């Protein structure tokens, strides 16, 4: 094969499958609290520390989250059915950080919706831990994305709703991840899944997650892509 042609093809493969190399996206979800592209943050970044080294959210966002949770960000209270446990609140805060700060969510951002993500695979173990932390806490709706009423400038429980435990609403970790935020997330039992918080000293594990439309497609494509990446690296080293 002509070396120039091969190098051009290999470059396309690398661009198409950045996840093999741990590359970061160059744009963010287009939401009201998102940056245009992911960049490192400084000392003023006080929450969402998993993403401090490469983040789609700003230091000012993290300060507001630390000071007032999401009351001023979205006119919404996490404790709309009374006080919630610290363990449960931590998971809800981590979800907010994940949505605002995770660069790789751009791969799950439908073209028709600027600030929406869809079917982001969340690790089953994480969903299960989230459910265990919140199962005895209460909420008044199943879908936090669309079921709240907007009354007097704040999102609140609809008049016809009842406060019930997370265990009553969601049953288990799968129900929580699949339903709490509409179609945003999905419970994922394979290793191709994301975490909503992680030890940043080891890098962002979500960079390695490959977007896909089905488990069957994943089982076919992932081994192929891994082989392509390995062969590409080896052949490029010889050609260059």
C-alpha cells in the first residue's frame, strides 16, 4: 500500500476512534452552564473535582453548586419532599457535576437538542450504589426531567403528586438510572459504561467508553476497533 495513502487512512481511523487513545473531545454540550470546549480549571474550582484537570463546567458553576446546590441554577430543590440523607445528596450532586462537567457527553448529545443527553451508559454497580444511598429518601415524581410543576418561579411537586421513597418509585438501581432523568441515562451491565465520579489522578475512565446503539453492535465493533488501533499504531511506527 502507498505509504502516503496509508497514513491518511490511519489518521482517519484515529480520529474516528479517539476513545482507543484516551483523547478528549474538543467541544461540550451546549447548555447554559457549559463551556464551549473542555479546558483545565484552577484553584477556584471547588466542586466536581473529578473533572478539574479537564472540564466542561466553570469554576463559577462549582462555587454556586457548593453554596446553594441547584436552587439558583434551576429554581429547584433536591429536598422537595423534606430533608434528604447526606449519602443520597452526594449522589445527586455527582449527577449534576457529571452532566455539567463531563466532556464525553457530547457523544450522547442529539443534534436536535442542544443541552440534552440520551442513553448515556452508567455502570450498573454505580446505579446500584446510588439506589442504596437514596432508597429510603423521598421524591414526588418519577421523571425529574419533565414531571415537576413550575409554580411561582420554582420547580416543585405537582398538586396531584405524593411523596414516596425512591424504593417505591424505582424499585432498584436499574429503575433509578433508566427513569429518574428520562432517557438521559441507561443502566449498563457491560464494562463499556461511565461513572459519575472518579479518582482524577488516574485519568478520566469515561474517555474509554465507546458510544453505541446496541449491545450486539458493541460486541462486534469493539474488538475490531481495538485491533485496528493496535495495527495502526504498529504500522505507523514503521512507516514514519
